[in-house]
C-alpha cells in the first residue's frame, strides 16, 4: 500500500545545514512535496518536485529525489531559528483525485 | 483573499454530542478535503469533494459526514463524538489545474477534544 516514512526529530545548530529524509512506497507518484507547519498553524507548501526530476533548488532549499530507492530529501542551507517547525513529506499517487499521502512529520529544532 | 478559513479554532465536546466543523474558501477551488492530524502520525484523509454536490470517503471516514452544497463551503459533521475523535482537523482546497502540481491550501485547523 501507500506509505510515507520520515524520522520524527532533527536538531541542528543555527547556521548549519539541515537534511530531512523521507522514503515513500508508491513508485507511480507524480509529485512529491515538502510542507512546513509552524506551531498552531496549518500546513504551508514549502517546495515540490516532479517525479521526472532528480534535484530542485529554490534559494536555501534543495530537494533531492532518488526514484530508484524511493528516497526524498530536503536540505535547508544556513538554518535559522525561524526554520524551527514540523516538516511533512507527502506524495501524490498518479491518477484520480488530488489525494496526498503524508508522512508523520519531522520536528526540526534549531538551537544557537 | 482570506484563503481557507475554519471555525471554531478550539472545541470541547462530551461523548455522544454532535457538532459541525466549518470550512470555507474564497479561491473558487473545485477540490476540498478534510484531514485529521494525530501525534506521531501524518495527516489522514477523512472525506473529500471534487465539486459542489460530489463527495467521497477518504482513509478514515467512519463517524463523520460531509456535504458540499456550494463551491465555497465544505462542513464536516461529527454525528456522535467519541474520545477517539480527539484530534486536530484541517480543511484544504486546491484547484483542478492543468497537469499542475495542484498545491493544496490548508486552513489553520480546529483543535477538538472529546471528553
């Protein structure tokens, strides 16, 4: 079945790079997403990658996709305290409705 | 645009009570969804709608009803609340797009506690 897994917690020092990893099971997924959730708020789309791409860079964010291993990662360069949040990986299986399968979320803690 | 709005922000119910969680969007999106978020778990899809008058079940529909009489509104009804329905509920909407990434826009959530 469809499943998305990610580690639950990551702690980094301010200024370092953060790497959040995710594995998924549906090889037919067309889009893979990273959503950010700040405390007490809803989810906000951070970035996404189409399944025919290996890498996407957007300012401090780099998304790497390894389709063979069904592995997705999000790298945040020069991590700031404002990056502290929960980051959700999600996949959109092909076909049908715009249904997303979410991972459990990785809580990123940034300390001085 | 207000985006996706949800009311109430917080709610406490007793077991067996019923209530309706409201969701509205002003982006003229066809697709709307309800998710629940529980600790240590990702968001799970409860019900969704692909347009006014059309709804369908998601992954965890039991105990919930939905209707979609207008494009803007997508209320979620709890028929007889149970402690297992204690959760944070998110409403989301997206447009149909044209092979696009179909970004989902999320509301701020409703935190529900059932005693």
